[in-house]
């Protein structure tokens, strides 16, 4: 699967999250987004209102459990209130683009995992889905980026 290398600065997000796993995330994530979108109008000082993020933070690799947070990028998380705040450090990323509906997302993630395995890259404990104007719900024309933080490249 093709990707581009990108260096990104530190980012701060606020949103709504839930612990989930690879086995149940297809039902959990839509409900997280539904809850987030209901509360979204309460968020002040969003860096880019045209962009939303799905952040997956690995909890336990043995059972593929993670925390999924539907979020927006903000300048400051100190005033997150009832929202969950997440700070992501600056770093190097491999940016993959998912093309198609959400129903084909597991195939994209599988391809990304194969690419990571074959490239020898070492990834960090989180991934970021970046939804912008290219995202069209469940349309086959939809696109969004998946940012994988890279700690090192072994090959």
C-alpha cells in the first residue's frame, strides 16, 4: 500500500472516547461518533472546523484493545471540560489514504499492517484517522488519511 512520509508538530485534541477492541470496534466507533457529533457544537476554538479525527490509542496488544476517541484539534486542552483531552507529540508519520466506504476500512487496516510488517518500521502506540472534505460518509468515492507514527525504520 502506498504512503507518504510526513513530519508533524505536536497536536492537541478534545473529543469523546470509549475503550473498544478490534472485535467490536465496527459497532463501537459509529456510536462514539454519534455521541461526539451531538456534543460537537459545545467545543470552542477548534483549529480547523473542516477536519475531524479518530484517534486510536493502543491499550493491550494481546487482545487488540484500544481507546477510540472522536475528536477535533484545538490549541489548548486545559479547558476540555466534559470532553477528553489528548496530546500527541511531534513526530514522523507514514500517511496512508483509505479510499472507499467505512465497510472496506478493515481491508485498508490489514494492508497497512502488512506494510508495517514488511517495511521493518517500528510504530508508536497510537494511530490517527484524519477526516477532511474528501470524506463522504459511506460513499465509494470517500477518502481520508490514516497517520501512523513511526519511531524507527529497521530496514
